[in-house]
C-alpha cells in the first residue's frame, strides 16, 4: 500500500523541523520575556519536546505521544504567565525561524497559520 505524503514529508521532514525549532530556540535563549518561562537551565530538553511535537503534528513519527502522552498544550503551559506580550515575542522568534527555512510560500503560510492560532490559544492572562 502506498503511503500518502504528509505536510511533514512535503517540507523536508525531520531535518527541516529540526532547523526551524533550533532557530526558534536561538531567539528564545536571549529573550527577556520568554527565557524566564523555561525553568531548565539548558533549553535542549524543551527544544527536543517542541521538535517532537511539531514532527508528530505535521505527520511524522509519533515519538512525542509515545514519550509524553497527549499534548495537552494549555495544561502544560498553565503554570506560566502567557500574556499577549509573551505571545508576540514567541511569534517573533517563530517568524524568524520560518523565514530562515526553505519553505514554499504556501508551506510557510500553512505553518504560520497554525503557529499563530496555537500561540493565541496559549494566552492565559491579559493582566
């Protein structure tokens, strides 16, 4: 039986998502708003979790769920104060990561649409 191509396959799979997430975390590392939200001194584990989540979300291996269960994104982010300023900083770094990726305009738009909606969904305070 032939395997159906996924968005994950179309954008270059694991290598592309790894590059996007690595670029994103380069920005987070020096961000005065976002960096305090990462309790681990080393951002490496957070990078792995986010990479695995995006890999699975876009149609790649289900490593994230196998290791961590259901994503429960709002629950996992609930302990952190995610306001519109944090959302905007997060999106700024993700935009830079997508700009650095070699995606078609259509792929970029699809990825960006997802992350902008996801970022808004994570906002848990307007104070």
